[in-house]
């Protein structure tokens, strides 16, 4: 019997709970000849800013023992170019949900991008990247300061005509606390987690391996920490969670669902295998079939805790 792979996420119905993560899937359209876009739940675009950005100089990506470090620097074409050239071709894939990642260095930056996107067709939701430094708060990331996070999310929610997801930074003392702040400020879903701030050094040259010195750690190395954060957040908020962090196999995706995620995002795996998102969507369906799971949505939060 074919399992029901549909999930509902903040008012959206996805054909399955597997989504390509921001920064690993371009603007989506670049993958149309590699991935069957109608066979994945959706994708999150690269971060979009009000003006184009060139990003950091090379080297910007470094392989680690169990993942990778990146410091791309949020390179993107800017919101106007995105709306004019990158978005329209995606109308060929109506079942694939388009989630636009939005970032800025002031609250006004975020609002301007959202207001431009509100007038564009073919977008299903926004994902706020709150790991950016707030220039009006001395450079502290929006997602690391409760007051800044609350203000940004509430303003963005007021400006948005679509569901608003908030992608939290894991570089905080309590992820559950920050998730509650985002939810109370109006977030429709929480994305967990963004990359972990990290450093790689070349012992021979005695120099950092990245031009930016530090970068974001992703991949299998962070999976146990990300799972813990999803689990804690699922017990702190009532809104849906998109789990991510080192998902490589269907079993990895199942673990995030059991921990409390409604859907999952696949990122670093796409660097090793550009078809990873579609492969995992198929694999998750096979896993459900072989384990007698009639509805994939029944896995969300189904972790069994032993009681002595």
C-alpha cells in the first residue's frame, strides 16, 4: 500500500516533507534538469537581499571531517533580478513550494524585500534568516538578541502576505527560548537549525582556511545537536518545525520527524549529490512503506520516551 506522503505546513500542503535548504539549491530553477521538482515538497532559495551582493572572496568552502564550513557571504542577485528572471520559470512546477529566504542588515532591509516579493506570483512562503548582524545593534545577530528578534519577526509578519518561517541561529544559550519569542511575535513556523559558527586552520601555513576566517559548520557533524534543538523546540512552541542538520539518509529524516519536525530540509548532502533531495524523498516513502507507516505525518513528534 502506498503511504500518504502529504504534510501540511503553516497552511501549505506539500507533496512530501522533504525540502531543499537555502544556500544549497540556488534559486531552484538551476536544478530543473537534475531534480524532478514536482517530486519534492519544495525548496528554499538562496538568501535574497534588497540589492545584489557579491559575497566573500575565495576560499569560501572548506571540507571538514564530517561536513563542511562555508562563508559564501550571502551572494545573490538581489530581489528585483530574482523576481524578473529567476522566479517566472518555476511556474512550470506548481506542486513544488517556493520558499524565499530573506535577509538584511536592518529591519528596514527585510521589510523592503518582503514588500517587493508580496507583489510577485509563484511564491508560497518566506523564511527569515535571522543570523545576519544587525548594524543598528552593534553587529549582534538578530537571532541572538531576544529584543531584536521579537521586533524583526513582528514587523516582518505585519508586512508579509504569505506564511512566515523564521530560521533560527543555533549559536544561542537556549534555542527553545528564542523559538518561543519568534512564535509569540507571529512566526508561522520555525526552521532549525542554521549553521554553527566554526573555524578551520591550515597548520602548514598557520592561516585560516576561509578568507572570512570563520564560517558556518553544516553536515553530519551537527546532526545530534540539531536533533536535540528540534526536540526542545517542539516542546516549547505549537507552530510547525522544519528540521535540518546533517540529513543524508531516509533514516536521518525520520529521526527529525520523530523529534518533532513537520518537514525536513536537506542542505549539505546536495553538494556531494545534486539529486540528494529527490533521492531522500523517494527513500522516505520507501521507508514508510517497509515500516507500515500509512501517513508520514504520523511520525511527527512520535518519539517514544522510556518510562521507568
